[in-house]
């Protein structure tokens, strides 16, 4: 069995009286697309932030590429890990090209290499070349999110962390961008950990779904296995939601036939 690219070992994290992670352990292997699924306050985002040191555990250990985070320089680690989140966080005073180039520039890349990488990434995320000199305010929400993905990919990371990356988008844009990102994940041989509360999104994009509640893992399986049933009633209820929705849509089409 191959070594885990990421390993979280018995992580505990409290915010005041709130227990965000309760001895959480999980592994992420190279090439996987894993969705962390659960409601607000389940610990999904805290778990994600542990991986690049944006949050530190009260106890337990985080390993990335076999090395403990406590033995790594976090600024250098973060340049090797792509991070995409819902609000994108583009710098409004910087052009699209400048936003994408932040990581390579900090890594000391020369200007011709940076310019070539920006052009390559715009094509990868399906943005036209004339997007490069524009400011983020001139873009649509979906375009800004594509720039966020491009920025995260700029330094050629193996690992991508995504925190509700498509949640603020309209359904059509969300579906298109999710599909496009999954294709990028496969084409670039990425490893992706995505936080979401959307069951449909997890089922359609991920190879593996981890269901969390109160800082613990309730289920860890493929979408097909989770849809086939689970011992925990909370997991069953979660997985029955898309089936009920699909049945209601089918009923609407039958009523009009």
C-alpha cells in the first residue's frame, strides 16, 4: 500500500468550550478526490486548515508527504499546497495575471516563466487571454472562482485543498466549474480534499466521501457504497436526501406528461 500523502492522527482542537475536532484521524492518498461532507460546525473546515497549518491542533499530529508539520517551514509548505475557498480572496488592486502569479513570484521564478505559466493556467481554467490585464471587479463570480483555481495551481502543487469552493455560485455555473475542476484533477494527477455541505456535489465529484459530525468521522466510503446504505441513521438520512429530491423531480415530469 502506498504511503499517505496526508495523514491526520488523533487531532483534537477546541475553540473555547467548543470541541471542533474530537480525536480525528484520516489519511489521503495520492490521486484521490475526497469530499469532507457534513453540516455547519461538524469540523470540516478545521480539519482542512490543519493540513497547511492555518489551524494548529491542541493535540495529535499532522503529516504531509510523510513529514510532520511541526518539522516543516509553513510558508514553504503553503507554496506547495493549493488552497481554494468560497470567497476566492483575490487582491482587488491586482490584475488577474498578477493574482495568479503571486505564488511563482514568491518562489523566485523568472518573469518569462511566470508569464508563460499564467497564459497556460488561463487556458486550463477556460478563461480567455484578454482576462489577464483585467481587475477582479470586472469579472463574474464564476470567472473570479476560476482565477482562484488558477492561482492555487500556479506553483504546480500535488495537493489541492478546497473549502466550499463553488458554494457562492449559481447552480449552472457551479455545476460547470465543478465538472471542469474534476477534469483538471484527473488531467494533472492532483490530490484533492474538498469541504462541502452539498450532498449532490460530493456524490458527483468525489471518489471518496468522509461524513463528519461534531468533530468525528461517521462514515468513510465511496459514493456508491454510501448510497447503498449505512448503519448510522445520520449518514442514511444525509444520503437519502438526493434520492428524495430526484424522486420529486421525476414526479413533476410525470405530472406534465
